[in-house]
């Protein structure tokens, strides 16, 4: 077998690597499929000289791990207990501390009769902000854990081997 260069990732394959000769060990793409897409051919012929063995995926480094999903209800509940505590839970330390100080200052400077309405209004504002903050956080989680299928462009898990919508093999 001679050295072959992948048209997708420009990986130059070693003839003695022992991997599937029809598949690029660098990106996992089938040579015939990439060549067919380049030529505009609609029929894709994948030679099966050996049992198809999928190349191992490279593990993501620990610093690129997906952020953990946070509960909006827990954040709102924490803000009800102590204003600003929900922000601390969501990872907004500066906003949480400033919010706690602001609410404390408002309580000290307002009349006793206005404390309950002030508490309700502040919690309503913080609950709305928690929903917005939670949506932004969920988008970050989705960006780290989902990817678009190359065939149908639907969002699927990064660990998926086959798209659940179009049943295309995802390399």
C-alpha cells in the first residue's frame, strides 16, 4: 500500500498503521466518500476490504470540558432566601455580592413598611434575570456537548456515531 493523503484533513497515512485502508486515521473520513463529494458524484461507494473499524476519537483536554447545567429553579430559590445567592450559584460572583450589598443598603434606607414590597420587587427582577442567565448558560452547555450532523445539519451529541435523524455515519 502506498502513502495516501486525505482530501479532507490532508493527513498523510502511514502504509503500516494497520487501520482500515478505506478510512483516514486522522479524521475518520472515508476516502471514497470525500472524493465523491469533491467530484459531485451522488453515489458513494465505500470499499469494504476489511471490517470497518472506526478510528478512536481524540479525548478533549480537561480544560475544554463542558460546563455543568444549572437549575433555574434552584437559582431563584436561593435568591428568595438571600438576594444574590442565586447569582453565586450561577457563577456570577461579582454580581451576587453587589446584589446582596445593594439589597442590604435598600433595606437600611427604606421605611419598615416598604421592606416587603421592596423584597418582592427585587426578587421579581432577579427571577427574570435568572431565567435570562440560565438560557445563556444552557447555550454554552449545548455548544460544548452538541454538534451539527454533516449530512442533515441537525444537532446531535458529540459522542454520537450515527445521526439519529438521517442515520448517516458521523466521523
